[in-house]
């Protein structure tokens, strides 16, 4: 996974919930390619036509509140969004994003200092957010070491895979 | 160190040091998905290279969201879930014998005091009513729990909610929890554990406790915990599918915050669009006309809820402009409601009744809203487009307000219809 992103900001408010990220009417599939065309459809119709791959979502507090549907980060990732910056994340969305490898950054200051359409550069490893249009630099809240390792290993699937292999080796 | 209930529950299932903020590896007693979250969990389980679930008697899929299958795609999701469950020998129930997961699983004695429960559904926190650390996760986390029988948690801070005094008979568990969310907001308890205490909490019948715990997540919380008491144990002992050991908080535990509520001041309320925290007394919303009323869901589809709704609807008719949809949350609730005459009351009042399903709660089926339509619902979310078109509106309330409003054709306080002695008393038979 690359950890530097450059994209245009799409700024939204507080409490962006999973029902508007991906409405339930599309949940009879969990294929990111089928979910992506409907990403944010009920919040910002036409988002998918106007966004470009690599663009960055910026939102207020409690992003991803509501249902546990992993379809929400999957749809965002499938849409080609490179990362999500929010003042804070709802807890299930937070876990889901890390588990499936959607980069997220918690940074209330950046959210205040970014307007829609501005060009943003993100260095994920350093948690650094640069607003290229204003020159402002922001530092995201660092994750605890356990979560940094989880992300570095590529999410939960490779982590569990390694654990299972170790268990099998020990059983032999 | 003295522990809160959340800390004590985690400590009972981990070797790691437990304190708020610490990350612990925790054993899981029971792990389940539904028809929507099951499919991705099955795919991730395979990608993990897992072959068998950690214990088939402790793993389940409940097909409840889009069932009875609403279209071909949903039918295929349930089919995949069924095949996986059969192959693994894990628990699975067909539509008609099951119910909405968070009502059904406690009823089957599969969520028990003192346990750690993981569900691929955000309202898994409903199990907190039994004093279980029950919390919602995504499909990948759930798949990991199926494979390993464990998960990781960041130990949450605990917010104590103390409800002193006595509520009036028209105030249900739903009015209590909506009032709480109205006060602390939809992220007032983000990442935290809620622990409910006080005279008004102890007085709540089991079904109302499930309602309160259910909406913990809608305040942002990880869990919403009740301290097990005689009522909890009475319920659990009757139903337990396996042995269990209740866990209690220590005296002198440290709480991040205490929120005090004065139960006698609570009123029947509604949450207006489009956030559960947008709470107003029902009596102040009598100008709001309705197209549909929904009584059901994992929040308020239990026997007590139907009993209260039936008390209002007995001998009355649903307003001619309004559609009333009633969905008992489980097959058992349906059968008991039939026996007690509630179903007959609903039919005579002019309601549409369905077998247990989430149905309209998430805009699945059985009552989708057209643009411009407004629904008053006993479910838990009123986000934009939740029950249908983005131009529709959802208001939330408890069963008494819902039934009263169905009759009035607009938001109504149940006191318009029921006198002090006409509200059925709850909790005696538990
Ligand atoms: S009834 Fe509604 S909130 Fe409850 S599990 Fe079903 S869809 Fe979710």
C-alpha cells in the first residue's frame, strides 16, 4: 500500500452516516465494484461523476456512524477515494476501515483548514496533511502501536492468516 | 483496581492488563452475522485461510434483514449463508422460525450475562441488557472471531447513566433512551461504555431494558450495560443454551462521567428527522401529520411493545389516511401475541402484519416510503433515506406514541387515549 496521496478535497459535515455512504437498497451485494457507483449517492448526488480517483474525503465528527456495514468503507475504497480525513470516526467504521485497508486520519484541525476543491497531500506514515492551496500543514492523531502494526501488515486478513498458520504449525 | 462493569467483563475473558485505553485480546463466547453482513464475512473467512469456525455451537447466521427474500440477489445471499452454516455445522434458522437477531438470540438463550458477544451488526449492543459485553463489528472482524474465537478491544471509558425516581406509566424504555440521546447527542458516548443504574432502570421490564441497550450505539457507545439483577437472571436461567456466570462492577470503580436523569420528569417523546438526538415531547408535535406508522424492529418488536400498542388500539381504528405496519420481532413473540389477542386487535384496527423481519426499518421491504412521505417508527434510526426515498422522513418513538399516533393520523401523546390505570403494567411475569 502506498502511503502518499495527492487529491482534491471533498468536504462534508458532521455525522455522515453509513445510510448515506451506501444506502441499504444496494446491500444485496458486497462487491466494491458494484457498490462504488452508489457511494455517497444520498448525501451528494453526482459525487461519483465529479470525483477523480485519488480524491480525499474530509468530514466533521462521527464519520461513518450508524450501521456496521463494511460495505461503507468498501464503497469508498471502491470509488477510488485515497483516504478519509475526519474530526472523528464512529467506532465500527474506524475498525472496518483499518481492517479492509482504507486509509483514515483523525485530525480536527485539518477539517477546519480545508475547503472543498483544495488540493491536499497526505503522508500516511507520518500522519502529515498538507493543504497545497494554502500551504498549511496539519498533524493527525497517531494510532496506538497495535493498530499501526495492523495497518502495516495490510489489515486484519493477513494478520489472522498468519495466526492460523502459526497455530497449525504448533499443532503438528 | 476497582472495575466498571465493562472493565470487569473484558477482564473475565483476557490475559492482558485491563484499563481504559489499553488494547486487549479477548475471548469471544458467541459470534454472529446476518444475511447482509454474512456474505462478506464468509468471503473474508476464506481469504484468511480459515477452514472451520472455532466452535459451531457458538457461531450463527440469522437471516433477518431482507427475508423473506425480497428479490433474487437477497435470495442468493441467504443461500450462501445457509450453505456455509450447513458446511460448518453452525447455527442457522429459516425464516418463519427465527426473528430479528437482537430479539431472537437472547430469546434462544444464546446471549447470556457475563459473556462477550460479537455480532456483525451495530445493534448487537442490545445484549447489554443481560449484562453481556455485546458489541457490533464489521464482517472482517466477525470472520476473524469465527476463525480464532477471539477479538481485540480497546478498553472503553465508562459513562454511568443514573436514572433516579419513578417514571409515569406512559413513559417506556424508548422514551428514556431517546431522552438520553437527546441530551448527550449521537456521539455523546462515542467509543465509551454506557452503564445504566438507578431506581428507574431497575424498575424497567426486561423488554424495555433491551430497548434501552439497543440504542446505546445510537449515542455512539460501544456497549450499553445493565447490571444483572433478579429479573435478568430470571430471564436468562429460563432460556440459557449454555452455563453462564454473571459479572458485576466493583464498588468504587472510576467512571469517566456520570449522567443523571430524573425519571419523574420524563415524557413520551419523538425524535424528529434526521437524527435520533432531535428529541421533542410528543405532545408538542401534534401538528405533524403521518402517512405510515411502523411498530417492530430490534428496538421495539417485543411482546411488551405489542402489549402496549394493543392497549391503545383495542376498540379503535387506524386513521384512514395512515398505514400501520406491525412486525413482531420473532416467531415466539408473534405466537404469544396471537394467543393474547394482540394480533386480532391490530387486524381489527386495520394494521398490516408480517412475519418477523427487519423489513422497513432499513428501507428493505414491507413498507418503503415514497418522496414526501412521513413515517413514525419504533425503530432506532431516522437518517436521510433510512426507510426509503431520500425525500421521505422518519420520526422515532416508543410503542405507545406509535399506536396513539396511528389512530390520530398525526403525532399524538398516548395520554390522549389512555388513562392512568389503562396502561398495562409490565414485568410481573418475568
Ligand atoms: S431491525 Fe433495523 S436496526 Fe434492528 S437489526 Fe434489523 S435493520 Fe438493524
